[in-house]
């Protein structure tokens, strides 16, 4: 019988931190794989079936952000960045390089578990939940989103999105024409209370726009309604 318990890769050059995080996650029933720098992380990722990565930024040999860029070349699994840096610029940088979420040290163990659970839910159940009575394929202009297959094409070309990006786009496409604030999008997609989330949502929106628009500066689909929020234009 196949064990469906998610496996989480924990990456930090501080072995005590890796051990502490692994213990918290294992108590919650998850499998863990440990790595201690970016190169070690890439090797462990290739050797194991990993569903989520927790990765520190400042590490020897290969830092977390460089490793993240390499991970995103092949994998769309959720990546949560762990860092002692709490400035918005560092948070935005991590998200800009493809992270799904960001937790600053020292972290609250229950918050970490909640973030892991939330990101895994989006990744593992995307397209499988809340679909009763809804079509599995949403088409708006040249955008075609298959919720069951978790795929998107734009003007006939396949588009590679992270689980978080796909969930945001699915939400907006299902509600085409409606404007949602960053807080509303965050609550729906992250399934958490929204507090100071504008930068987080903005970075994900920018990524989506860069991937689906022919000219991201003159978007056809994903529009900003200044001072209010974001929307997907209805198909014409």
C-alpha cells in the first residue's frame, strides 16, 4: 500500500533548527527529509518524492534563493522561505524568485505548521475541492484553465504556474469581471486572516501577469483597479 503522507524537505545550515522543525512536523504526522545547504537540498530533492520545501536563505555553498531559482526550473511544489530577515524588501525578493510563502525567525511552531498545512492543501487539492457544480475548464479569451489537470494555456501555449499562482488565477477567472482586494484574494487563496498582505499578493499577481500577458505593461486579462484591487476581464 502506498503511503500518501506528504514529505517535507527542511533546509537550513543550522542542524539544531533543522532537527527542531523536523520534530514539529513529524509530530503533526508528516515525513521529513533534512538538508543543510542549497546543493544538499537539490540532491535530496532529486532522490525523494517531496511535496513541500522549507528553506533558509543564508547558507554556505549555495544559498536558499539561488537554490530556489534552480528548484523552480523543474518543480512547482510549494516553497516556504525561512529567514531571520524581516524587511519587506527581503520578503518581496524571496517571493519574486518563486517562493509561495515566507516565515521569519524566530518562528511560532504552530504558525509554521499552519502555513505548511495551508500550502500543502493548495498544492495537493488544487482543482479537487469546491468544484461541485462547476466546470473543470474555464476559458476566457485565449486563457484556458483546466482545474482538474492543473494546467493553463495562454494563446495556445502552455504556461508554468506555481500552485499559489494557479489558485489565484483560478479564483479570479471563476469570478471574471469582479474586483477583489488583496485582502480578499489572500483570505480565499491562503485561507488565513489577511494582515499587511498587499506586497505578498502584488508579487504573485505580477508573476502571473508576466506569464500570461503578451505585454505585461498593457495587460489584456489581469487588470489592476487602482486603489481597489485586481480582476480578470470577462471574455469578449
